[in-house]
């Protein structure tokens, strides 16, 4: 196994426990890795400012892979090292497809969330999970109509995310999007949502680009994940680690499996593969 120079970490279901907390043991393990010169890189579907403060403000975190890989963010400069965004016309077209289904949707643009006001008001009927409902209400800026807002602004879109009232509608939604926009990547992070990104906006590609910018490659990377939007980085990293609570496809792609996110699985794997003094 190559010497590990970077640890990439999904947040929800991986680094954070079920209450969305960073445990003392996981934090201590990351501190030990950082003290040895290992880059600790949060890797998330959120934009940087939406990450939990206790992760975002870790003093040893400089880089983050955000919006499912649409951006590699450098905290020291406040700039993006790499981007893979959806052309605004494509994003608007995808939303027109979604208008034919019983769902609500929003988007990330310029590191913030935007949403049609009427959809945000009824979000509790589509995103009953308290965690996701809180994010929709706090990190989406309401506009009268999202497609018109995007057309007027003209900037590319980092991600479109939808929540269906009935998860049984998702296969039809995914099929309709894939038929019209094969250049888009469709993933899920909850049972009733779909996250829409540019095809090159995935965590594996962003991890590769960051590693190369830092002067090494994927074999020197360790990546932790649980969900389908983590699959590419778990598969591509030199040491891809799936949480015990991971999706079956992520478990199958991983080189190692650790304990669950509620059992400090990140710390357990770091202690095993990057032992103190090694």
C-alpha cells in the first residue's frame, strides 16, 4: 500500500454520526493524521459554507471537495482549484423536465442555494427528514421562480437537487432526465431525492484533480464513504474504505470496510492503517 498523503471524507453517514455530530474520537484521529502532514479533505454534496461549523472550522482543513465534486475549494484563498458545473441552459431544461413530476427542486449556484419560493413553503411535504428540511429552509434563498432567476443571472449551476413526494416516482424521473440530458450525472443521498451534476462533477474525479494539484496521485489517497455519491472516490482511491452502514454498491467497491458512522468507523480505520508512529 502506498504512503497515504490525503484522507477524503464524506460527512453525513461517514464522518458524522446519526445526529450529525463530529465525535471526539474521530476528531482526534484526524488531528493525528494532519500532524503527520496528511491532507484532511471533507468531501460533501454541500457547498463549503453549508458544511457543519465543527468540520468547516477544523484548523488543519485547507481543501474541500464540495457539491459532489463540482468544486475543489481552497479555504486559504477562497477560490476554486477546479470546477465542473452545469451550463445554465441545461439546468433550466432539467427543471422543465421536473415540472412534469410531483417534486420540488432547488439548485446551488455561486456557493449558495436557490429555490422557488412556493416550493420552499411546501418543503415539509417532500422532505420530512428534519435535517434536510432544516437545510432547505436555511440554505436556500427564495426567488419568485427559479428558472426565470437563473435565466436572468446567466451563471452556470453547481448542482440541481430534487425531492419527490413519493419515492416510487424516482425511476421515472431519472429515466426522463437521462433520456434528455445524458451528459448529466444522477445520484442519490436520501431515499426520495436525486442530485443532478455535470458528468465530471463526481467525487472520484475531484479527488484525482486535487491530488494531482498537490503533486501526487490517487494511490496515495484514502477515501471514506457510505452513499452512492461516494462510490467513485471509494472505488478510485488507493485505499477506499466503506462504512459498515454503506450502500451495497459502495461496500462492493471498497478495498476495506470499517465500523459504522455511529461507531467511530473513520477513527477505527485511521488507527488501523495510519497507526501512530508508523
